[in-house]
């Protein structure tokens, strides 16, 4: 479903991605872990061309999005993205936040967009909050509205950029629960996360990045449970045992 070949991304003289090769099968969940500044979020943003790769190729479902002739807007409609921040419209209800892109981008009639919005709010456990405004919702509920908004567009792929990093710890579980449900439903997912328990439990593959390269990748039991690279071991020691890491 996602193919990345020889991906480089530079900002001026700073090389953020230095030759990424990665393939993600349809229905697979791939979690990307690594220290801050390793290029994880930039990788995600290059997949749907929110950042233009310097060199390399990205294909979604066989369509090369890095081809200058590609209709990127059409491809983006196949890709849902959830950011660290929720980016909800504060003046719109949860229902209207989920419906508005359907109406503006997909040109769905108001009634159909509303029905699909309600279905997806139900899907993320917020059917009873349809009339609530963002300020009336917790951070976890706002993030679940953002997920519902992405799902309502009918994506084939979901990209998550540290979706729980802005949440209080007690709110993380509900968002991860929704993501677990999507994985069980067979959604193709590329997830940048620092939630190691989620990666261990849900991911088919874990990718460890550092300094713009993929250092190690494989099943969670291998990468998290028995990493082969010292850089991976050092990172996991800091993340899993912060009190004892030096």
C-alpha cells in the first residue's frame, strides 16, 4: 500500500532524511519510533507531500505521489492524517468538524455528510458528543473527533503523527483504544509514536529511526524485545526505564 524508495529530505544544509526505504502492506500497522529530531515526523509528512522530498519516490496504492504529473489532491483524499494537535474548528460542533471536509472536498450533500459524521463519531465512542464544541471536550475527546474527521473521508491509509503526545496521561488510553480498533478492522496505518506498549501490542512492524536513517526494523518482539543495534538498545533503555537511564 505504501512504498518509499531512496527518500531524502533536506532543509537547506540540514539532511533530515538520508535514504529511507520502506514498504507497508495493505492492512499492516507500522510504528515508527526514535529520538526527537530523528526524522520521524518529516517521513510522515513526505508520504502525503506536506513536505516535498528532495529526492526519492513515494507510492500510495501503486500511484507515485512524487511524480510531477500526479494529482496529489486526489491521492490525499485516500490518505487520512492525524496530527499531534487536534486542529479542530473552535466555532463548529464535533459533528460539523467531522462533516465540513466531506462537504467542501468530497462535495457530499449536507445530509449525507452529517450521517457519515455521526457514524464515525459513534465509531470513536463520541456519538453522544455530536453537539459539543471543542472547548467542551477533553483533549482525548478532541483527538478522537480528529480521528473521526479523517475516517469520514474514507481513507485507504491512516497516518498518525504522535497522536497522544499532547494529551494528559489519563487521556491517552481512549485514543489508543480507537487506534487498536482501526488496526483490528484492517486499516493500513503508519504511526509515529512514543507509546512502546502500543507498538509492542498492535504493530506488525516497528521501525527505529535515528539521525535520518532506519537503523533497525522488524516485528515488535525483535526490535523492542531483543534489539540488535546498540543505538536501538540505548534509546529503549531511556524510554522504557527513564528513572535508571543515564
